[in-house]
């Protein structure tokens, strides 16, 4: 296995956005992301046990993501995201595979499936 920086996995998602600073603030408020955008380097954010990189568009064209995010309370997280300007795509609902899940699209075009794991019903 290749050695990796602390907190990184073999695949680390990266979003390139026009207005990366505002996206980072959204992620901090909606999803509890920790980390900051600093200079020309990408922001290295932690959401739960995962790392997400966010860069300002310019040298690279904007690139969005479709991400599945596990949180402690999908309903509350969905509500915060919508309150902060995300477009609701799916209201929170129980899925047959055990997750309580909702979906939003943020102002930068990223789609977030927000889920809380619950044991699947037998």
C-alpha cells in the first residue's frame, strides 16, 4: 500500500468551484466541515472521518461532485442545508436498505445525498 498523508484515503474527492470560499463556509455550516481555504492551495476539509478538497476555479474549470454523506441526523442536516440555500431534491425518507436519506443540490451544483444509517427492516 502506498503511504498517504494523515486523514487521506486512496480516493479523496475534490471539488473545484467558482466562489470556493463561500462553498467552504456552506460546508462548515451545513455539514460541520472543519478546515479553511488558504491562499492558492486547496482547502483540506474534514467532514466526519472523511477528507474533501475544495479549490477555486481558474486554472481548472469548475468540477462538481455527487456525494453520499453519513451524518448523525439526516433530517436536521437536510434542514440546515436548505436553510443555507441548497435546493431540496428529495425530502428525508426511510430507504429499504436501512438509511434515512434526503438529497440537496448546493449553489455550486454539487449533489449531496444526506443519510443516517438505521438497521434495515427484516
